C-alpha cells in the first residue's frame, strides 16, 4: 500500500463519490509508482459496490484520465 498514492486520491481525486471510492480501493493496493493489481471482486468489496458497477466505474475513471488500464 502506498500512502502517497492514497493521499493523492484523498486530496485531488474525483468529486463523484463512487468514482472516488473505486479509485481509493485501487490506491489501497498501489505501490509507490502507482501500479496496482487488485481484482474486480476486491475493489467491489472495498468500495461497497457490486462487480458490475465497478466495471462501469473503471471505464469512467480511465476515460476521465484518473488511471490507465493495461490489457
């Protein structure tokens, strides 16, 4: 867990609550360079959302430039 990445999200993250919660759940598993590999189920659990919602919010986060997903 990177305190630096989590702090960045808390300070400057998305203003939409569900976006922020999903990004914080990911940041909770990030290393200091910002790379994170949590699964959809874990992100859903930590953000109190269902898996389908997380998949939608991940697309929104990527489209809005908050993160990039390597496929």
